[in-house]
């Protein structure tokens, strides 16, 4: 593993809200948003590592943080053996020659007030390339170089004096790629480079990226939300969810036998452009991605996971357990309003049985039996009495899952998945936390 | 097969901008059958959204629907206008474009309604979600009690109302009855705890929830046809799956027809019964899903399908369509097949406007390849067109 | 710097809007008046003629009743040991020699307005430039660096804003005194203007220097930079999130280069629009200072309004004419500002097509 081009260890990027002078005057405590929460991976020279996830999972932040376009809150990034976060400004400038980035939005990534020629030549100018020679010949050299780069990405060199708005989205993306190539980097972060493009143009740009990688021996970090694109272009893939990597593995293996329930759900959700897809009913993940301001304790995915692990001593089927866990989450985020339930069940607020019945029909999407029904009804009884805290606690005591007390992280296996289902193997390492207890105490 | 609910014929929409006349939609024809999902797929600038807006009469200046007919099956309307405007009536169908403006407007809601791409900008940030859905309910309620009154929407506004609202700040914007219905609708689209959520503002909703709310709003008038313009484009795939499931459930339970506009062939494949592929303002190929996906005739359709990386099968190389999406400015459009400059199979026959060929009763295509085989000897020099 | 597209937008908006045309005509007219003052001014602004004091503008005449010593046969009439007075009515008519009338010392009001335009426009332009320089520097730094830098700079700006600007200006003038720099008027010194004037038969003896009210310029800039800071901070905040700014940093560009090359050019439009409006605001502030006698200028619209105050009831034009000059100029500048804003709306810029 020593020959990795890039080594990311426990990378953390938190943003802080309520962090202004006024906030400190008002004595408001700053609030952290955990955009990237301790992720580790390596990239080998010449490979393409895909980083996929839904919006807000921290994939773009990861790309920008490891290039030090944003300052990390913790962890380390080694590029070619050197620690990127400890570089001084000269070393950093040298690093920028080797590591470049291509952005998602072809409309905002080019300065509208500069010509294409100036845009592509700018990196050369910043780094004083070429060295020596007079100003006049330098400028000409750079212009020639910009023309060459433009042709390399499939545009014509006689367009150097045009402005960005005269180009289509696909052409602008090519220009952005030419700019990134100008310094002849080894490594390029491709931050959703084709998401904004139409499919026919997207395919052109993907092919271009493929060709450039072969010609220049480039290493890519390919950030995307589109799984089909990732499958097409990447050698290995890391799947992110709420600031964590949940699964990391060789592309074909990960797509053909996904391990983590989130990866499985993602793959299941993608609409396939074929007739076999017609009428396919996807078992969609329920709910929304939780806020990174207050992420779930333990496994970040447990609030939506269809395979959440019940406590050892509880005999319960998955659907019922999921339904109970959804009720617990609803209680935590405040989606259960006892007033509404009373109103529908018994406006006089005496008939607790009716309340429990109504609450179950509204908030528990499964038939409950035996011990489970007993525990849930006790909790709903507390809710009926207006003691939400006690209702939550009752449910927690009986139904607390290992998924919420301990946080899994990807282990050292070739295809690790950060999920308690794989506990005991080297696919997952578990971070023991008492987050859950802390959160319960907060409430 | 029953009569379709909607027959669009030769729909043409133009925008008269300072850069010139833009032919956004050119002679577009399609049917939407009762209870089906008809999909229109195309890249950006292909005119698919303008087609949707034209159908529900939401084109604004400098744009105008300049030609074409939109036949909508509605017996009541047909009976009503058979005497006064016989041109606008054909059997049970009425040509929406020939109805008086007020009547056209009253169709929005009970006949057609629309779901837009960006739920965030489709809600007013200063009113609660419930109020906004209830307002849609209220508009429909008034329209029903006073059929096709052009004033239906403006009632309840005006100076008197303004004064009353100012003096009585606690007065609700909408009636309780409408609010109850709004909560019901929110419940129907799967929003948890709808009573509370109805009181919240759009920024308190996630993107997926807001899209559900917008669908609830569109359902307020119990429409015959729901026009969904890229309803899942702004959403993540797991949320997209939820919304697509919801749309299908609603379509099955309510018996609506859906006109689905999207750029995503995967969404088309999952949802639609029949498809129209748009390119440069025209429907270049139209037919049942299986014909379009398994036997595409138009080289553009083929190119589009060849451009998509397959999530289940990583083929080594994509086969993209060369070149760029063409300009729709009238003066820059060739008197030829609009796709000829990017087409791998362009022949001399393509240098004229191509009519729509019927392959069989259900599959039609705007390409000479419907009539003849590709002949390399007859190929035109595509370099003539090459712009870069 | 000005792209073809921008020029087209400017032209289109100008054709469309009558108000923009009026604004441009007014502003160009005022500028020309200020620049060519030594050629077109009928008299020197300081030239007094007590005989002709308080002559009304064309179209008006005045009737004044004065108490005068009664004279009979060349001697004072004395009755009961007292000098007898009688009422006498004096009519003053307008003359074409002083189309806008004269002031209390018989100075030509038109000439004073023409020369006053120089003071106003000098203060307006220099004051705005200085304010823009300070404000843009502060605003771009605050917006670009955000965090503590932003906190400190913008809270400072807020404090500036909390003072009533006129009070602050008066205080600053009070502290620093009235520094003025006389600049030689090139037209007069070179002899072109006097030669021209004698050729067409206008009186010569125009002032050889233009007084640049240094303190006033610094003061109005210190009072008004906050607006520039706020606008450019807002722009910098949004532009720094543009991907081309991130791209520049990824390429290794220094902060200075990024701000000058990428942020400033893209923020320039709203700053330009603000500057136009600020010239008007600063002209008003200068007039207020002059009116109150704090500027030290003796040829200034505000100063002349103050001079006319004591004749308010008998010679209204002494105050009114320079007042009108201020109103017209300020309206003209605001119209030009509106034109720029409408034409340069960044929403139009950068869109690829329909």
C-alpha cells in the first residue's frame, strides 16, 4: 500500500454554524455540520476511484478538502508521500501543479469575462511557465500551448478568442478539462464532470476523459451521483452516506454483489433504460436523508435501513422491527403529534385504548403481536399521558439496536462494507461510542 | 382501445425573441390514452418542456402557440360548445385552443394540472404549504360552484379583502374546509403527520417532501391529465424511486393519465406505456415503449440509447452522437432533416424536410430510413456541416 | 473591458427608455458646463456689481417699496426738527445681461451656477472615486475572506452607518479644518479662454484657479464608502462561490490575483451602478456642507443657496436657481444610474441562448 498516489486517513470536514461575532455576543453555541466525518481511502497511480452518493453526503466536500480548497477539520491526506495539510505556500503551489480539479457546472466554472485562450493559459501564467524567454515570446508560447490543449479536448484552436458564453455546456466542460490539463498534472479530481450535460454530450466527455487518462497516465477521483456513469468509468468505487464511506470495492464486485444495504438500495433504485424496467416496482428506501447537523447515532444509515439489526433477545421479523424503528424515529424528530391523535381517537381525551389504536394505525406500518405489541402499547400509553420522553425511553429500552449504539467503519478487507451485518470479519471496524446515550440524555 | 383522452395535432410553438424567431416546438402530434402514462423524452433544448406548457396553455410572451390543435375528450364541454363554436367540437372532443380564454383557464385544475421540476421555486416561501394547497382546492371549489367563471380566481382579492385582512390579521387565507382537504391530500401523497406539516413553510420541507406536496397541489382539482415536467430530476435516486412509486400509485388509483416529460430514459422505461422522442422541436420517433427501446428506427433514438452507460453492463466504450444540440433560431435552421448534420446515416434524401412515416398503427418516425435502407454511396458529406 | 454584448445591452436599453435619454442629456450638459466654464460663463463668478444687485431672472420683475429721505430741491426736508421720510416704489426689471438674475452683491447667478458645477462635479467624482476605492477594498476583502475579517470590517462599516452622515461630516471638517488646493485652470492659464472671450466680446478676468476642496472630498468619501463596502461584499460573497474562483485557487493563484482577476471584474457592474447614484448623493452632501458653511468653498451651489437665504422674501431666485441646478443634476445622475442598472443586469449576461 506504500505506492498509493493518494492516501486519505480519517478525513474530517465540519462546518460551523452560528459562528459569527454576533452569535458569540448573544452567547449562542456554535453548531457543527458534519459534512465529512472521518473517511479513509487510497488511490493507486493510474486508477480511477469513484466516489458516489446522494446530494449532501459529503462527496464534493471530500474532493475539495483533499485538494485543500477547503481546510480540513481533521485527518490527513498524503500525496506522493507528502502530507498535503502540512505544506507551506510554496509546496502547496507545487502541489497544485500535480493535482487539479474539474468542476460540475460548466456555466460557472469559466470566468465569463475572460477569453478561452486566457482561461486555459492562466495556470501557465500563474506558475510562470515557460521559464526564461521574453514576455512577448512567453505569451505566444502560452497561446500556442492553449491552442494545442483546445485541440486535444476536441475543440478548434481558432476559438481561442471567444468568450465562454459562446459555447455549449459540453464544449465548456471540455474547456474546463483543457485548463486542468495545462499544468500536466498527475491527479485530477473530477467533481461531477458530466452531471450537468445531456446524455449524448455526456458520453462524448466520458470518452474524452477515458482517452486522456490513457494518453497522459492520469489518476482520477471521479465524484458522481449517477451510478451508471460510475460503473462505466471507475476501477474502484467508494459509496458515501452522510459523511461516511459505507462500502468500498472493485467496481464490478461492488455492482454485482453489493454488501451494504445502502448500496443495495441505491442500485435497486436506479431506473434502467430498457424494456425490462417497465412497471418494475422498486422497494424504495423510506424517508429522507437525516440532517448532517444532527446525524443519527451509531450507523448513520440505521434510520432508513431495511436490514436494521434487532436486539439479540427479541424475536421479531424485519418488517415489524422496521415499523417500530420508524415509530421511534418519528418520535425523535417530532413527527408524532399526540393532540392530533387524541382529536381523531377521542376528543374528550379519556379513552386511552382508542388513542393507542389510532396511534398504531397512523404511525406503525405493521401488525404487532405479543411482546412487541405490549411494549409499543405501553409506550403509546405514556404518549397518551403526554409523557413523550418516557414513551421514547420505553421503546429505546426494549428495541435498541446495536446499529444505534456503535458506529461501523470500513475495515481493511479488499471490499469492505461499514455495516454491523459483517461484524467479526475485517470488512468492518466498529467505533465504540456512547453517542446514543449522550443524545438520549440531551433530549 | 377506447378513445384517447388527449389528441395533440401539429402543435407549433414559437418564441419571438430579440435574437430571432425560435421554433421551440414544430408540428408535434401525439395522443394520450385514457389512464396511460405517455412519455416525452429529449435533451435540453429539444422542446419537451415547451410542449408540456403549450398543452396546458401556460406559454407566456414572447412565446406563442402559433398553430395546431389540442383535442381534449370531455362530453360536457363538447355539448356546451357544439352549438356556439362547431369548429371547436368533434364528437366528444373539444379543441382547447379554440375555446374562449376563460374556459381554457377553468380547465387548469379539473382537467389538466402540472407538476414542475423544481419544487423549491414552485412554492411561495412566505405561505405555509397547507395554505398553498388549500388555495388550489379553494380555486377548484369556487370554479365548480360557478362553472367556468373567469372571475373564479380573482374572487376574494381586491381592496375590500385587503382591508379586511389588514384589520383582522388572524383571519385565515383559506377556509377550514379547504384546509382539511389539503391535509387529506398531503396524507394521500404520503407525508407523515400531515396536520402539522400543513402548517409548515416550504423551507422546512426536504426536496422529496416538497415534490410530494406539489403533487398534492396538482391533485387538488382531481385532474384528468397530470403533466409532470421532469418531476424527479432535482431529486436523488432513492427519493426519485419514492416519487415514481407514488405517481404510479396515484395514476392507478385515480385513473389519471400522465404526460411525463423527462430527459431520463430510465424513468421513461420504468413509467411510460408509450414514448415520443423529441429532437430540435420535433417528435422524431413515437411508439410503444418496446418499439422505441428495442427497435428504434431513427438514428437519433439509436444514438441516445447508445450514449447511456448501463449500470448492469459496463460495455467498454460508449457510442455518443457527435456534435452538439442544434440552434432553434428560425434563420439558422436548415431546410433539411434537423439531425442530418449529426447523423451517421445521413443521405442526400435527408436534405429536405422529412415527413412523419407510419411504420405500423402505433409506431411512427420522422426519418427516411423508415422507407429505405441506408446506402453508403448516397451518403452526404457530413463535413459540410461540421462546425468544430 | 466593455464587451460587445454589454454595449448592445446599453444601446438597447437607451433606445427603449426615454428617461435614460433625458438622464444622459442632463449629465452630459452639466459635465460640459463644468469643463468649459471659462468659455461659456458670461462673467467671472466673483465679479460684483452693487448697482445691479438682486436683479430678477428673465420673465420676472420686482417692485420694492423703500423708505427714503424726502428731498426737496436738493435738500433734506426737515419738519419739527426731524428728517422727513417718504415711501418710494422701486421697480427692477430683468435684463438679458443676467438671464438668471443677480445675487445680493450683484454677481451674475448664471455664472455662479456654471462655476458651481465645477465644485459639485469635482467633489462628486473625486469623492466617489475615493469612497469606491476604500469601500471596494474593504468589501471585497470582507466578502472574500469571510469569518473574522468580515466580522471586523463589516461591523466597522455598520458603526459608520449608524452615524447620521451630515453630523459625521461636520465633525470631521471641524477636526481637520478646511484644506483646499487651488489647481490652475488650464484653459485660462494657457490663454485659450481669455483669447476666445475677447474674440466674442465677453468680459475677461476669469478666475485662474479651480479650488479643489480637499477636506470635503475626504470627508464625503469617509461618510459614503460604506455603501460600496456593502455592495462589493455581497458580490464577493456570491462570486467566491462560483466555480471559476475555486478553479483559480486550485490552479495555485494567489488571493490577490484571484480577487483582482476574477472577483472584481465580475463585481464591477453593480459597483458602477452604485457609483453613479453615489455621485448624486455626494453632490447633495457637498451642497449641504457648503450651505452650512463648512466646506470653505465660495463658489458652490450649496453656498449660494445659503447666501440667498436672507433675501428669501424679496429675491427668491438667489437661492432657487442653484437649488434647481442641484435637483436637475441629481435627477439626471439617478436616471443614468437606472439606465446602467437595467442595461447591465447581470441576469442577462452569460446566458448561452434561449
